[in-house]
């Protein structure tokens, strides 16, 4: 009985229990993950420098870190071509492609609602001043 009561108490404070999509948000919507996945989904297989050019303001170090994490999570596939010079390409995996409907809904929501959000921010800031 004590364990059951402890689980109930923990459920109210454990963020993963309180919001079951929290881990997904952490994986998919971290700072640079979304632009990387969007670019790979939109433009297909790309080399590191192509991604770097398409994603403004990302540093090579951060791009490397995010690509490694996305590969580890199974959302990106890295292909090494043992040529001279060596060539590495990245592409979105099937698992990563399965996020396309989610991104489509978010793009639609953005088109329908970002102006409202900006207006709300403007109104709030004007009232606070």
C-alpha cells in the first residue's frame, strides 16, 4: 500500500507522468533538431556543409553534436563513403519521416495562428507599459 501511495504522490510531480509527450518534445524540439530534420526532409540527403549552409547561425560543433544525437535516436542516417577525400552524407530515417504529419500540423498551426500570437504579445506588452 505504501508503494502505491508513493506512486500517486510521485505522479503529481514527475514531469514525464504529468506530460507524457515531454520526452518527445525534448527529442524533437530541442534548439537545432527541428531545423535539421526539416532540412533533411525537405531537401533529402545532404552533406555536412550543405546542412551548415541551409541552417543559418548553427556552428559546426553544434551541428556535429545534434547530428550525432539524431543518429543515436534513430531519426537520421549517416552514410560514410570511403573515397578520397572521404564523403559523409546525412538523410532522414523512416522513423524521422514518421514525424512529417506532426510537422505539417505545426506548420498549419503556425500559418493560422502566429499573427494572433504576435498581436497578443503586442497587446500584453502595451498593457504592461
